[in-house]
C-alpha cells in the first residue's frame, strides 16, 4: 500500500454551497482542515486548522459526517488522502489566511474545481440534499 495522508476537514454549508479553499500555488480547491499534530485529536486539529486558515473559531463539538479516501492532489501515484469530515458551528467570517490564497462557496456543479477527495464529499452532500 502507498502512503496515506490522514487529515481532518471542515464541512461548512451555507445557502446550498460548501466552503472550499485553495492554497497558494495550487489549482484545485479542497475543504479547509489539515493534518493532526502529535497527540492532537480530531476536534483540536479541526479547530486549530480552521482558525489558522480562515480566522474563525469553531463553536461547540464538531459532528462527524463521514470519512472519504481518494488520490492525493499533486502528490503522484500511490499517495492517498483520508479525510475525516466534520460539521461545526462557527463564529466570525471566513477569510483567506496562512497558506490559503482564495476561498469559494461551491456547489456540486463545481466538481471540476476541487480535489478528488472533496469531489466525493460534494457528491455525498448532493445526494443528501445538503448542496445544489
């Protein structure tokens, strides 16, 4: 088996669209989040990454909505990303910070603009009626 990048991601849906981010130097969007630091649980990782990337604070406990795996964007063959996805309320207005070049509110019709793992999440959200 190849390398697995294990990360957590925030699923923030508003008005039938999901919040996505794009890092500097990348073409595709992905869900905000990132990798755990040593000894860090999913909730702490999610809160830290969302604060660093978007300048917002998560409020209350995150709710796990699913875990998806797909080929990692820009990593070459054999590298997979495993993304544990959570919803959570937030305080503040998301804005691009740290390594984030751009944020966007995307619908299912934007599948060609997102990473393979994020595409799977968009499909699931569309199936459940969460996004258009």
